[in-house]
């Protein structure tokens, strides 16, 4: 299955409290679901599709779910111990951290 990275990034950027995005893992398409209580929009077809075929969909994170610092920390921790790992740990530590 091919997935357009642009579509995923756009869905993550647009997602908020009012709209959720899902990735159909069979065809690579994104699906938007509006929160009816917030938006007043109702789409029974999408709600039913997500409920019946929940195993075909992966809920995408919102921009608020992605924490860049945590991603960097996990990546650095995955590296073999040594000078490079220490240098990267120091680079992201403290105020105004940089290489």
C-alpha cells in the first residue's frame, strides 16, 4: 500500500478537537470525522464505516500529540552508547541547546 506523506501531514495539521482523521490501512486514504457536539455536523456513513471496520483504520495523531523533544530523546536513547550519543544528549540539553 502506498501512502501520500502529504496527506498524512495535512491531516495531522488540520486535526483538532472538532475534527479527527483516520488512515485507511488498506487503501492509504485519509478520512475526516467531525465531532458532532462541537461542529453540529453529522455523517452517519463515516461513523458507521469507522465502527464496523475499525480494524481497517488507524487514528492519526493531532499536532498536539506530537512532542518533538520526546522524539529526539527516544532516538538518541536508541543509539549505541558512546561519544555520538553523549554529544547528541548534550546538544538537546539546557536552554537554547544546539550542536
